[in-house]
C-alpha cells in the first residue's frame, strides 16, 4: 500500500475518534459544571478539559479566563484549535477524500454525511439547550463511522492502518482524561463527595460508569477507577485494551509488509508489556501523574515512529 | 445574429427515422414526457450518489459539480462505426509516426511536406525528447480524437488530443447509468460493450513497459491530486485497473529508477500513466518550482527504466497549427489516402489565408492555435460586430496564434430539455489506445451543447454528455419490439 494512503487512513481513524472523544469529554464536564461550586469550581473543570484535549497554549493565547462559553467554543467550532470538533470533521473528511477508493462506500457516506450536515449548522448549535443534542450527534457519527469500518472493511492493510489510528487516539484520550484528574488518584487522597464526582466524571467521559458497576459491584473508589481505565483488558477504552490492539495490529502490519519494522514495533510491545506486567498498586505508589505523563510522551513518540516506519515511505 | 445553418439530425432524416434510432424513437413516443422527466431525475440522483463529479474550486458554491447527463442516447450503426474506427486507427498511426519522425530523423520536414520552423520552433516541441525513442516507438498511447458530423456520410476530425485527453470515465459511467435506468431498452438493442476499456488500457500500458522490465510490470496512475478537475476520472481509472493512484510526492528517483513509497518500503515502478502536464513532470527539466512531478523522472525515462504515457512532447502532434498537415502525414508515412477528413482550415500566419479570414469572420469559427476548452474562440455566425472587430485586431497583432474554419452545421441528436425534446448539437470523442497494437472500444464520449443553437459542447461552457451506442445494424430477431412498448418505459 502507498505510504500516503496508509497515512491518510491512520489520520482518518485518529480524527474520527478524536471528534467523538472531544464530545464525550465536553458532556462529562458540562455535567460537572452544572453540579455547581460545591463539588468543583467550573473554572478548574473547564481548564482541566482544555488541557486534556491538548490545547492549553492556544487557548490561553486567545482567552483570558477558562469560562464555560470560551471552552465550549474552543472545543467545538473554533477552527484555530486543531483538535476542535470542526477541525476533526474537516480533517477526517479531507483524509477520507484523498483515499476514497480505499474506503467502503458505507465509511465514505458516514464521513461525508457528517461533513455535509456539519456545514449546515449555525453558531446557535452549541448554545444553551442545543449543545447536548449536538454533542450526542457528534458521538453518534463517530460510532457510525467505527461501526461502518468494523462491519464493512476488508481485514487488509487499509483496515489495519485505520484501526491503528483509532486505537492510538483512544489510548491517548484515556491517558489524558486520567491525567487532568490525577490528584484524585494520589495515595491517601480524600475520598469525599468531590472526589466521587471526579471519579464519576472520568468514567462518564469514557462511557464506563455502568461498566465499573458490572466489574466491581462497589461504590466508586479512585484506585479501582484507575485500575479499570488502565489495567482491565475487558474495557474497550482502557489503556491496556488499546495498547494490546496497537501492539497486535503492528505485528500483523510487520508480517504484511515482508518483515518491515522499526522502533514503533518495539515501543508498542514495551508499552503493552508494561501495563500487562504491573499491578495498579505499583503504578499508584510511584504516582499516577508520573506514569501518565510518561505514557502520553510515549504515545507521541509511538506516533512519530509509526510515521517514520510506514507512513512517510 | 445569423441563423445556424440547417443541421443534419441523426435520428430524424428527411426520409423519417434513421435505422439505428428506430428503437429509441419508439421508446420515446411510448414513454411520454412525465416518465422521461422522472428518468432524468433518477439519473441525477444516481450520478450524485456515485460521486461522478468534476471539481471546480475557487468559484464559490458547490465545489463538486455534476456534468449534465442527457438520458437520450446517441446511436451509431455498426457499419458507421467500423468505418470511423478504421479512420481513427489510421489517423493515430500517422500521428505516432509523425512524432517518432520529428523527434528522430525529421524526414517529413526534409521532404518539404511540413515547414520545419512550424514544428521545431513550436513551443509544444519538446527538445528533451530529441533523439530518444520510447518503448515500441509509441508517443501518444491514449489519444482522444474529436469528431463532428454534418450528414449521414460526412464526419470530420475537429481536433486531435494527443496529450492527456480526459472524459473516458464519463463514457463508462454513462453506459452504466443507462443500463441501470433503461434495462429493457438496452436489452432490445444489440449494444456493443465499452466496459472492457479499463482492461484494454491496462493491457496497453503493460505492453509498453521498458524492455528491461522483468515479470509483470508495475503500473501507476499519476494525478495532480484531489483538487484537479479530473480527479474523479484519475481515481476511477486507477481503481478499475486495480493499480495505485499516486501523486508526485509518492514517487522518487534513485539511480535513474523510479520508486513509489509504500508501507513495505520502496517499490519499483515500470509504467506511469501520467495525468499531469509536461511542464509539471520533472522540476529538473521543466518548471523548476513544480511540486506535482518527480525530480529525476526524465532521467529515468531517458535511461529506459520507466515508461511514460503519453510521452512528453506528444502535444506537437495536436497543435492546431499542425492539424492541417495530418492528412499529409497519412499519405507520407502510411502511403494511404486518409479515411477521415479534416475540416478545411485557414492559417492566419499565411497572408492570403489571413486576408480571406478577415473578410469572412462572420461565417468562420476562429480559434487560438494553443487554446482548449472552447475559450478564446469566435463563432462567426453567432458573433456581434464588436466581437468580430476585436478578433480582427487580435489576428492582425498575432497572426500565428489563430486559425479559422468554416462554421460546420454540426449534427443534432434529440435531447431532453425544458419543455420537451429538442435537437441539440453534438460531437464525439472516441479514445484510441496504442501499445503493441491499436485498440478502440466501440463508442466514445458524446458531448452535447445544451443551449439551443449553441455549437460549444465543452462542459465548462454549458455542455452535457450522452451515452454513445454502437448497435449491430441488423436488429436481433430474438428480441421482439413489443417488449419495450408493452412496459411503457417503466
């Protein structure tokens, strides 16, 4: 497969996933903000979300304060934010169009319809009561795209690079969500109403509140939430589930391309092994923040290494 | 405004419905306007859904537009077509012989059959091709020859397209649309298929792989990218042939060998069907700041390590100033009489012909020698005195840039327009493939001028397309006529 084609598929996977993740993050923070000052300061909450989406510098260059209005606009419609929903939709479609013949018609239609509908929206879409409906719509479009890919794509190289992008982006998102609330997971942190609400917010952002109950059948406790999101392979958005996929997909790509491999293959295997071979206690004792910061850095490195080996020819 | 001269209608001659159109005429009569209008809408939905669009960026509005498709096909009888096909093959053989000659020994110039400066000083003459012979000595592997018709027996070549003619995807998609929209009507005709074009194209491309290519040649289609107006066609052809669609940055040259960058590492490329113009092919040789091409491509080409279709410099054969000499090429290289006629052409650079042109602007069509797309053109009978004065001044200022031809009464074909069915002028672009052998699929792209009386068929100027049918002359006795009638067209 052409390197450029693989590159476009990989970024199509990433941008589509990112759009959904931004919407999920927003939904969860909206809820936190509406709980009022007793449990969380709205400014702290919005700041956390903007940081999780990786755009703090760009945001502060434009806005003085982390108000809800500013954060929502920044994350949805602002085209100067490379990770805004608007940009994810635009970039996803641009990548899809460049490799149209590598997509199934169901995938193309999912992406293209999203783009067409988004162009018809007005600024009022993200205001007040209309915002939740808009976020639901974005989430559903990502689900549709993922479903179309999973259900209609030939399990060949095109699928693997798309899936690789989706999984890497998902891992990145989960890591960042944990990072912005890392204080809750520090050993000896207070287990009060506020920390409970924070735990809830993290779980909601990865659609796992129910999953937690199914796995633990217990009230929310920070170490268990961390374990679920980091260590439990049965949760599709946990770090280990995502890295397991990334590792496996890279092994198949290596076999596909006549044994072509680079540092990406080793990095992925190492990241997967590190999660598999450690208990959550070890990680929490060493500090979640340090662990996650390292994970995010490794994730960025892995992205660059994948590009070097496979996407830039 | 002068009236358009009476035109030959391909369906309705003085003697009534012409034989190839008998089935269509019966169908149209039985179907009625409402049913036809519904079919027209169905066709539009179909084309939108498949995404057969041409990109128009920078003009605002929908950047991906449809070329209007007319549902009434243009029909040629097998006998008519066979005669045309022989003429097309002959003409393209002569054009290739001419190219091999002017980049080689130059016999035709030495023989005094064509003025040397017209060729050698022409901006389309590519000096980098001098003394180099491409695989099998073929230069224009994919030629689009634009034909017009003025009577039952008279076809003329309006122009040759020897560089990167486009439109073949419409030929193929138009047929697919007709088969889906009018299955019964198609079934009652013995239609010669066109759907094997991509296979014929791939065979042609493989057959001109470099001599040193061992094994199955790797073929690619080189596109300028998604913002090019013909991008749909590029991706369509690559997809149909099952080859990679590459852009310049996907390729690189090392040791005079072309490679494409793949996930499995560099892969050698043997044949490039390039859909970018000569000027952009290789920044080392042509425009130095072009990012569409590949640095070193011409080195690899001249080293015999890769084949390019069409060959750089093939444009010298389709220059409008060279066109008047094509019949002479046929005689000179093939020792045959041309089977296809040229439109009589006046070269404004010749004093006596220029004088005639300036005196007869009101009845001539004036064209730029290097122009295309129907721009820079004066249609005398439809022009105002002001426009004629403007062209007269331009011709006097730069006579070499202009040619003139009589305004031909282009044939018409019934076309679905607002308010029913009306005659509209058409032309025809068949595609001629040359590799180990010459291959022509029966048909081509019929373009139709949708504006009443207009003679300009270019899609950029209000033109549409029709499916082009070549049908066996003898109706198939096993298909009864009543089938299409009894169903009333639904």
